[in-house]
C-alpha cells in the first residue's frame, strides 16, 4: 500500500501567484568583503567634549541684597565634596568666581574678563513645590486613625487597669 501510493500519487499543482525565491531575496549587507574586496576605511565618529560647566555644580549662594563685589558660593567640582568660594577666588586652574547673584554664580577665566568662551553661569536647581494634601476629618475615633501599637506591648486602658502598689513594695 505504501509503495503504491508513492508511485501512483501525483503532487498537487502550486497556485498561480507564486513568486520565485531568487527574485524575492534582497541583500541588505555589504558582501564585497566576502567577494574579496579590500575593506574601506570608515570615518571615526567625532567625539564632542562635554561643556566646561558640566564639571561644576552650584549647591548654594550667599548673595548681598544690593549687588556688590561680595558674596559666597558653595560649589562642587568634578563630584568632589563642595567647598565655599568667595567672589574673586580661584576655583579650578585658571577659573575664578566672578559674581554671585540671587540663585546663580558666574565663573570665568582669570586671564581675561571679557572672554565669553570660558565664562559660564551656574544656577541653583529649581525649588520643588511643597507637598499638598488633605487633613483627616475631625473625628479621630475611627480605627483607621488609631495610633500604632508596638508589637509585644499589651493594649490596655491605663485608667481602668490601675493597680495600687502592694504594701511594702515601692510603686512602679
């Protein structure tokens, strides 16, 4: 039976809209190296240096009310613990603290006061808004507002469970 069906059975014809495999394949890779071509030199990606101001973090300022040549700034350099700098003090290398405003500090090069390339302003982070919410209702007698009880401490009423001290024993 097996050999009879194998010899006498004919395969079904394929449907008409069949596409040949060779025309459906597309190559999305560079196969020139597989065929013996020399590899081409690719341009190296250009690395952009981070801005100079990214090394500094302003954590606090003490600025005088009328603008003047005084003031202090709390600045962290390269993630180190912050230090207090007075206006005119050297911060790192040739950079110095030029001015302190209400929520900002200006750092510039000590070589030239008009060099905008090495001058930048550090600003304090924005103040977060206060958390708001609703107060609980006036009745605190419900069990959801009961104060928490420490584990192992018996929950008893101190007035109704008062025991007078025994004679001869000091009160606890």
